[in-house]
C-alpha cells in the first residue's frame, strides 16, 4: 500500500475552496413519480426529455455497481471517457506548474488534454517489447508530478502491461495512477477495479464505447476512492450525462448476455484475422493483442494504407507513433467485414 499518498496534498487549492453549483435536482432524493416539478424552469409538457436528467445517474450506477462489485460512491460517469480524463486534470493539476507522465505509444488524448489544461506532459517511452520502463518513469517524477497515465490493454499496441510494473508505480508514486481500461472486456487480465481499496491513489477508467457497442452515446466511467470521486463530482457539469444516454446505457448493461456473446465473437474474429495476417508476405510482425484490434508491422504502411483505402477499407496508420514505424492497426469487424478485408489483403 502506498505510504506517502495523501489526497489533500495533490488536489488543487482552488478546487478545495470551490463551492460547487447546486442544481435543482440536487436538493431532494426521489424517483419523481409523485412529484410536481416547478423548480427548474423546464417546459412542463411531457415528451420524454423535457425534464433535466438525474445529475448523478443513480439508476445506471446501481446496475454497474452490482455488476462490477464496487460501491456507487466509487463511481463517476462522464460524457465519454475524455470528459472523465479532463475532469481529473482540472481537479489535480495546477496549470503552468504541474506535470503528468504518459507512456508513448499510447492513447493520444492524454497529451491533448495536457495541452488544453496548460500542464506539462512528460513522455517516457515504453520499452522495445511495449512494457512500462518503471525506472525511467520514476526518474521523470518530481514534486510537481500529479498523474501517471497507463493504458492497459494499450492502444495502439494491444498488449496488457504486467501486474508487477503497475504495482511498483502504485506503491512508489505519491500522486495518482490512472489506468485506462477501455479494452479490458477483451482481455484475460483481471481488472484493476479489484484493487481500489488497496491503493488509494488508483483511478480506473472504463467505457461503454468498445465492448458494449455504445460509442455513439458517449458514456465513460471513472472508478476511484470516495474521496477522489467526491472531488470530481464537485467540478463536473451538473447534467453532464443526458437522459437519452442514461436510458440507452441502462438498457445495454442490463443485457449482459448479448454483450458477452458479441465479445466472444469479436475474439473469435480477432483470432481469424491474426492468422490471416501472419500468412501475408508484406506483414513483417504481428503484435500480441488483448484488445479488439491487431497491430501489424508491414513493409510500407503508407502504401498498404492507401491500397486498402482505394478498396474502400479504412484502417489506422500508426506509423507516426514512437516505436510503431510502418504499422497498421486493424479493428476487428463483423465476420462479413473481416472476410472482405482478408480477401483484399491477399490480393495486395
């Protein structure tokens, strides 16, 4: 367990002093079934969305809490994971003073949000086998380092990081370790949600955009200690998750069997795609994947990308990322889409 972590030492002073906005729906707790709402200046004529949504998404949180084995007090929902990440920056990083550490190649939004919030982004490259370089990370830490961002399974490499590496950072770093588990549902690795009580400096983010197939509704989830969640709730917009998103998300998470069936099929299709890619002459290396995509090193990524685009297939050229020269990232599609992709690849 981290010995030196104290949440009061890293939260911004302006956030501590902040008196949060109190919306009309913050002032009572009720399911609303017997209420006459004359408090929020809404249009009173019912159309399904004429009322402001629950600012704390209680119905959705109750289901997620039961499924994930955590308390509702350990959860914050956001308008996509990007809002969740932005809130973390704004709660804990002093602009033009603090810094964060990211581990390229990784999800690019961490760096973008650092720039938006005027926070220095210190990049520590992964090792050649795409693992965190723990000694280099700790060497980059100073008294103003507030956050370390870890994407596991990682995007764009697809691999999960070793438990030992992450444990070392959690036990040594006195700031917050943010583990982005956007692809955890496709992995055999255990989620770090089970370690929230053990590590008070741990934040885990997940999303409904990948395995749950709800990228269009924008719903991200943050799991952390009640102390951290309380701080984030203090600065989040009052109605950050709209009513339609809450309704659609609730329907989907309640249908666990359908989600799991789709995950199983995606993993089967990933295996088929990996086998096909390994047999192509222009594929020089295939990286192990714990996600719903496969990263492949090819002879000429720009050329192969354009050839696929000419055949109306869009993949992702990741060659501009560190350690990813001449790589293409293939998202696993439907069986039909994958057959088309494989047939085209064989003709290149």
